[in-house]
C-alpha cells in the first residue's frame, strides 16, 4: 500500500533542508535532536529515497531530492495561505491582533497609541511582539508590523506613516570632555549584524573598528549605554528625546532618516479588525514626534 504523506513529516524534512543541520532544525522547531533524526529517517525509509547527504559540515540536499524539497516548500506556502484565510474570516471587531514592532517604537510612541486604541475598541486585544528581528507575516508570526524600513517586501501591504530620524547623542559630560570631530577619537556604541542593514548599520561602517567599544541588537540598549557617559551612539531621535541625560553631539550634527511603515500581509490587510487597527495606528503615528 502506498505510504500517505504527512505534513508533520514534511515539516521536519524542510527544517533540516533550510537549516543545513539537525541541531539548527531542532532549535527552529523546538524539539530534540533525536526527534529530527527519527522523523527524517522515517520519511526516507517510507518513500525509499535519500533526501540528505550527511557531511562533516552538515546536511545537504541530494540532487535527486531537490524537486521534492521545492514541492514541500509549495505545500508549506499553501498551508500558510490557508491559515491566513482562516485568520481573516472573522468580520466582527473583536478578538486578538498580533502586532510586531521595534523596541525603540515600543519604548516611545506606541504605549499611548495602544492605550487610546483600546479605549475605542475594547473588544480588540493587541498581542505585542517587541523585537528588532523581522517576523514572518506570511507564517502568521504576526498580523501587523510597525517598523522602520526603506521599503516593504512584496507580500506586505501598508502605508508610510512618518520618517524616523537618527542622530549622534551622548551625555553633556562626555561631549564636553571629548570635543574632537575625529570619529576615531571617540568611544562608540554600535549595532550588531541584526541591525546591520539599518541606516545606522550603514553609517557606522565608516567608524574605525577599534573605536566601537560596545555593540547591541537594540537601540534602547545603545541609548542606555550612552547614558552611562562611556561614549557616543547614533540612535533614534525619539529615544534621545525620552532621555533626561542625552544631548545631541554638536561635533557630529548629521541626521539619518528612514520610513516607518504600518503594514499587514496582503491576504489580511482588508480584514475589518486589521484595517481598523492599521488605519488608526497610521493616523496616530503621523502625529508622533519621530523626526
């Protein structure tokens, strides 16, 4: 009798293909190493095919299995689309909306906006994911995203609400004691690779490597470090405005800017509960002091 396909098995195979190792796949799926090995071996045995070549550097998809992996990706895409359709079926303005945004926006402008939105729509509950990593809205890791970006990916629909500005800040004491206009003469707080594609990540490439004393994947953390007086940081202006300690560094007056988007997956954008939230947040953010 022909072995029927099971999405759970396909999910384990695809995770290994993506990650290139059993350990990384286990972490992504939050299961143990042995479970991955067992499920992949079971799939290969059931269908009499070798999906992976086992090498010292990890697992690689065999040439014969490449079409199978692509077909599994198509299955995953279809399942994700079905989940989005199901999620968008509710026509009533009630239930939960999973929103993702950055720590800078969540520290500054979003709390009062969320409070006012709740007062207007008490039956709509917001679940907020605070992360500087980009969540996968196609897989419903979130339904609405509010974050800085040059442009939206093709599967998202949204509006540019406002431009978010960045500048160099430090404490009055540090700036007074270190007036040099030479970038290399200062101690800098820098971003890690997670924020490397941000305007700040591009800007800091001009800094001497030995001048960056501390790196973080969070502008909130960079601001906190700059507040200690250790050095300078290029951070969002809205964060600096929330600080009682930081002031602009006059020797480095340049400003950077990027768009702040309010967006959702294109399959969900017109769902009433989503559109009510995105319209309100867009209008509220336009009135926020991000410049």
